[in-house]
């Protein structure tokens, strides 16, 4: 049982750090929006790509989490 909680804690901590890192990048991109119209269009495009990446990464992590739960607990 301790192994399950340690693995879950490690996975959740990793996911939190990924979200914090993506948040910092989005914050920096938001600061860049202030400068020019070209930068605004570029940043909007990059944010759209980054949001798509976060959804794909989140789906991948949830899938890994589900496989881990299936390994320990049979549903």
C-alpha cells in the first residue's frame, strides 16, 4: 500500500511541476504581448499551440495514471 502512495505522490508532483513550468512560459508570453502587433499575433499562435500541448500531455499523464492504478487495483 505504501508503494502505491509513493508512486502516486511522485506522479502528482511531476504533473504539478509541469503545470507550473507551462504557467511561467505563458506568463512570459503574456508580458511579450504588450510590445507590438506582430508579437501579439505570434504570441496568440504560440499560446494556442501550448494549450494544445498541455491537453495532449494531460491526456498522456492521465492514461499513465490509469495504467498504474490498473496495475495495483483491478477495476
